[in-house]
């Protein structure tokens, strides 16, 4: 049984025979999953056994999650933090989050999430796009939690608020975002742009095109410079400085 079929079983009656159309949809979903996994493994490294599911978005993004990939193919000690599922065949989502309640343990960590869902008009996406048309990645030479905060912010903005991140990146040759929370009392500025060499630009999946977008941490000065000179010029400047699209928090 495919991963998507297993997830769907939580929402359907057990033991019922799947319709031929549903079996075909499950096979297609698995083909997309496998093609995307092969892309990541070819360019970055093997996918971990566990995917981080976002509890409050499980009903909105049932087949998606986040991976922290030890990116050995980028170099020793490199990590690729990425969304995995914005390009699923069941995206853009037709479900939205109306209410979310979280219960926490004695240490203040969420241990139970209760959500209320409702219907949603699917977001507009580029023609020929697989789902939302992109996956978002952060490349860093550290195993840390702050990139997860960035990915959670981006996924929430896209699925719940139709942020249209890919469209904005294409319209402005990149997107700068100021003051994204990346921890308790910690913020970061970002430049989001399409991947440049040596990173792969993307891949053609069975359900359409997937662009790989990279979110790079930038300084306050770089944020202002990019607003004055353009995001593409800022990306060129980072490349010339040897930073490229790798996030180095120590620069900030």
C-alpha cells in the first residue's frame, strides 16, 4: 500500500474496496513521491527514515512534511532542510484550518493537537506546475532547529493564506522577507530565489514541473541593498562573496 493510501485510510472506512479510480490515483501519487525522492537522493543524499509531520496541518497537507537531509553530496557536514509534498498531486489544497487547539506536556511541549477543518478554493498556480510548483529548501553547514521554523512559516503561508511564493519569486526575480521568527526571541531575514548552480534547478515530475526554491539568510544591510538594487543582483553579490545560497547564521 502506498504512503498516501495509508494516510487516506485514517479518513475512510476500513475494509472497503477501493474504486479503480482511487487505485489509479494512489499509484500516481506514489509515482510522484518516488520521482521526487529520487531527485533529492541524486543531488543531496539519502532521505531520512522519518519525515517531520506538522500536526496542525495534517488535515490540510496529509501527504506532506519536512525532511532534514544530511546532504553529503554537497560536502561534509552539509544539511538540506526541505519541504516535501507541496508538489503532491492533491495540491493545491482544497481544505483549510478553521481552528486549532494544542495541549502541552509539563515541559510546555505540544503533545496533542485538535483541529477544525473547512473547504477551501484551490489557489491559482502556474500552468504545468506540479501542485504548488515548488519545494522550498534551506542549505546550511549545521544541524539546527531554526531552518524548521522557516519551513513551517512558509508552508503555513502557502497552504493557509495562498502566499503564492513561486509567483512572487518569478515576478520579482526573488523575494526578500524581513524578520521571520526562527526561535524564541530570534529572527532572520531571507532571500528566496530559484536554485542556482551548483544546486539543481528542479525536476519534471509525473504530475508537472517542480522548481526548487532556496531560502538564504541575509544580513540587514543585504536586505536593504537588495531592496535598492534588486533580488537578482543581491543573489549575484552573494555568489561573488562565496556565500551563494548557503545560509550562515554567523554572518548576521
